[in-house]
C-alpha cells in the first residue's frame, strides 16, 4: 500500500479541522492509499500529554521516510516550521512532494494596478511564500492552488 504523509500546521482549531477535512477527502478518493496525519498520532500530539522533542522528531521523521509522497500545506503568514522540516527530510530522501498554496493574494497576476504597486514600498498585493521550501517541493514534485487540484494529481506522483 502506498503511503502519504500529510505535512501541515496543526495547533489551531482551524488548522486541525481543515487538515481533517482534506485528509478525509483524500481517503475517500483513494482508499488504496494510507494517509499519515500527524495530528492523529495521540502519543505525541495530544497536548494534554507529554512528548519531548526527540519523541516528536523520531515519530514524524520516521513516518516521512516511510512515505511514498509528501503533501505539504504552505498557507499561513509563513510556512509552518514543522512542515518546512518535513519537506527538507523528504527532499534529502528523494520522496515526491505535492505542495498546496491556496492564498488568494496570488490572484490577479496580470492586473496592472497590482503590478504597479510592487514599485511602492509596503504595497505588494501578492502573497509571499518561502522560495527555498517551494523550490525543494518543485524539484521533487509540484505545487497546486486548490484542494481539488491536489486530490486530482495525487496518483500522478505515486506512479511506480
């Protein structure tokens, strides 16, 4: 069975629910794939309990290394530090990756007013995403901007 690691921030209720929603959609679309969602790992992510840094790093790093595909959510003020670490591990292990960046500020790339605003300090109308992390993902896979596209291309990255 092919394994997918779902790398995403998980500490707010919004993140927790969004991750669960997307993983549920993936599991419904592809029941033949096993999806590892870190927030479901109660032994390290039940925040009422204790897990030290080495326990967390070992469980997640091992799960990344056992995966056939990494899905990385890149939304937020900046890419989540844990997600960036997981991407780095996957890159070094030559694991295919699929990034999801849904920030609506990336729309309007041909709007001249938005392009002109790039010349004014503090007026960029576009979202920034860390290009190093994005580059690692692109060298091993691709980025998409919708959950629908993400679900659609998963099998393309899991071909033998």
